[in-house]
C-alpha cells in the first residue's frame, strides 16, 4: 500500500482512550492501522478515524433512515453506535455493541445495512485495506479501480490551487498532466476520465488535475517540502497556469 506522506501513528495514550463497550468488536486490522499509520484517507474514499461514540447520537432525532423489521438496528440504537469511518460523500461506517455488527449508514439512502465480512487471521494495516475493499464491493456491488494508497492526516499538510485558463493556444489539463509526468516521473499515478493524481514521495503529496472541471490544478504537499513544491509550482506557471489561492489545513 502506497503512503502519500509519512505515517502519523497514534500514541499509546491515544490508543488507550478508545471507547470500548461490552460487545464491541472492531474489524480486522483497524486498530493496527491506527497504531502504525494513524488516521487518514484510504484510496481517496474512506476517512479512517478514531472511534467516535458521540457523532451519531444526534441522528436519532433526524429520521434519516427507515427502521422496520429488516433493519439491523432501531432508530434509538443509532445513539449507541461507534463510528469508525466516514466516506467523502458523508456515509458512516460504524459498529454497534449489542448487535456486534458492522453497519453502513448511507448519506443518500434510507436503509441501514449490516455488513457481513470474511474473517481474517492477520492483524495489520494491509488486512484493514482488504476489509475496506470488501466493504466497497458490498456497498457499491463492484470493485474499486486504481491504485491502493493511504493518506495519513497531518497539520503539516498544505494545498495550493492553480487555474489553467481556457484560452486559445493553451494546453488542456490532459495534455498538461501528460507532459508533467514526463518532466517529473511520478511515484504513483491514479487517473480516470474525471481526474489525474500524480504522487511524489519527495513532496509528501500529489498534484491533482481536475479533468471534470477542466481548469483546476491543485498541489497537496507537506510544509517541510517547500523546495520541491516551489519547483512544481513554477513549472506549472510556466505552462500557463495562474495562482488562485493557498490554504493550510
């Protein structure tokens, strides 16, 4: 599994603060991943975070999901769930102490799903990666395509947005990304019809070409890698890009 930036393992003190409840059983490799790599985002899809016993409590009042005889939990039991992940679309991955089930609480669907996973003997970060891939197949009924990568969260991560104006004679984003990977061979490439991500360990991040939007180029980098970030930025500016805005996350 490719690491976008250096791991940010959770401390023993933080791990000891995990909200255990009677009957709680975390998925294979989940705790090991937190201990070894820290919280982060898997394949640009699932945010793997510290167990949260509070975030779902307000949802008992919202009436987002239907609860009938086929539902794995009641509306009141939502407050007892421990969230262990959220997707970039706002879906929740959670466990419930009494049912001992892994639950999928979708943002854009009315049914809570119980997920039955294959049992795994290994307890490592690769094991949890396989768990997440299996969850993706169960929920979306197809395999997630592209490279397997994990982006640990860090306060040292920054991002810079550039814009490639749609002016006559300018390169398209697709052409620009193709030239970029020739001039700066990437450690990992993830590309589809909507986007292209070029990952660089030296930068502790990646360059994103937003094909769907047609103009946006974004650099995600570690603050300790200012020199290589500056080189990348100056090269993009020389190809017709313009500065837009810079933020620190």
